[in-house]
């Protein structure tokens, strides 16, 4: 998968899925333009730049995620501008990232 942005060598956040769940959504609410890369068990990779045309915050929804460890990398599109924001991981199917900029 082609992902936009610059990321570090290690994940910015790591968490485990230790039971069967229907879906999970990971998003970043930030004032800077950012992207997300999520690497799951067995190396499955998911990435997103803008959650929708009207929302520049990145969001990734994974249906029936495999159990195991997930690493989240926050990417920045401007290599010289650090990204600050709030990372959310939720199993609420109705939750959506806030539209901000």
C-alpha cells in the first residue's frame, strides 16, 4: 500500500487486541496535516491521509481485526513540521473523527 508522509523508525503508539471484536477505528485529531500507518499482526498494513473529503484528519477502520499487537505510526506531510494531536482507538462503530484544522 502507498502511504503519504514521513514516519519514524518505531511506532508512536502500540496496543494489543486480545479478544474478537467486530471493528476498531483509529484516528488522529491534529491541527497539522498528518497521515496514519497502522501495522498489525503478520505485517498487515493500513494507511490513510484524510478520513473524508471534508475532514483532513486521518482515520482507519479495520473490520474483524486479527488478535495481536498493532503499531501506529503518525506521519507528517511536512518533514520540518512536527505533528501534535490526540490519537484515538475505539471499538464504537458510530464514533467518527472530529473535523478540525
